[in-house]
């Protein structure tokens, strides 16, 4: 089953670039009735700091779960709330089935690179023949490629490319995929 990923093209990994692309892609597919599972992320700037609040919207219809934790304005490093992420994973797991048309995971991040988070759901989707689209940051690309065994297709992160990819995978029949 098709597995693809997008990675930020901006040299500094423009914050939120992939989140917005995947959110727009999901919105398009929800508007045309695609049976989606997964999450998309939105970031809200925190006043007086360079940090932002990270909210994950479980597809197709919520809930929205705050996956960041406030560590104070002087904090550095990862602000991910592991318990909130695992709650999000559980919400997505309840929605994933063989009838799902596409699983979207906004980020294969540090948590996934370390063997947690959405790893099992990505594997489950593949076993159910559900196409998967994942956002990956440059820091965790090597771990993602190792996890997928090199079978993931890189896509240019723009709406035209993503729409064309999904349109093309819909034309692949199980008999053709095995050839």
C-alpha cells in the first residue's frame, strides 16, 4: 500500500510549513468525502515568548488535543507532552479501519523515532492497505527511512503534488500493486 512523506523544503525548516500543507490537504479531502483518519497540527504563538502552543486535531471531526506543555519562557528543547500525544494516538486508533481512505500523520517526530507515538498506527494502516501520508522533519528523516525500510515515497510539499499522488494511488489496484 502506498506510503509517502513530505519534508520541509525551507533550509531552516520553516516552522509550520508542513502543518499547514497537511491541514489544507486534509480539508480538501474532507470536503470531497474522503474517509480520513490521523491528525493535523496547528500552532498558536505564545505572547512574550518564541514558543507556540501545539494543538492536534484528530481527523475527521476532532477532538482537538493540546500536545504541548508550558515549560516557561526560558525553556529550551522539546515541549511535547508525551501523555497528550499518546491520548491523540489512541483517538486516531479508534478511527482507523480497513474502510479508511487515507491516514495522515502530521509528523514523524522524536517520539516516533524513539519507537513510540504513531509508529504502530502507521504499520497497522499499511497492514490494512490504507494509504499513509506522513510529515517528517530533517532531524528524524533517517529514523523514518529506517522504520519504513526505504519503501516510503518522498513528495514535494505542495498541494498539486499531494493531490496528484492521492489521485494516482486510487488508480492502483491490489493486483497492480503486487507487480
